[in-house]
């Protein structure tokens, strides 16, 4: 792939992901990784917008896969524990 083709693919990818709704944009991560890897194989650094997009989508993916959970943490001794000591 020539550098022009790579730059064009990166531009199309950024625009395509930008058109997706928040919350599902992270589904473009595999394609984003492929383009960044192609830059690396070509000996070129990935453009800054691609690196920023990678960071955003990684955060989005992590947030979408984490289910909030609540947990009651009780650290004071219970009355039963006080009776034993």
C-alpha cells in the first residue's frame, strides 16, 4: 500500500467512525488497529488524529463493557463480633 493510499484509508476511517453514534463507535477498533499497524509497517508514525481516535474508542469500549455494580462494604464489627471478644 502506498503512503497516499494509506493516508486516504485513514481519512475514510476517521470520517466513517465519526458518523457512527456514540456508544457503538468502538466497533471500529479492529479496523483502526489495522490501519495503525500499516503505518508502523511502512515505517511512518500514525497521524495524531488516528492516535486520538484510538484512545477515545478504547475508552468507549471499556466503558461499554463495564457494568456498574454496587457493593455494601461493612467494616465495623457487628454486635455478634463484639460479644465474642
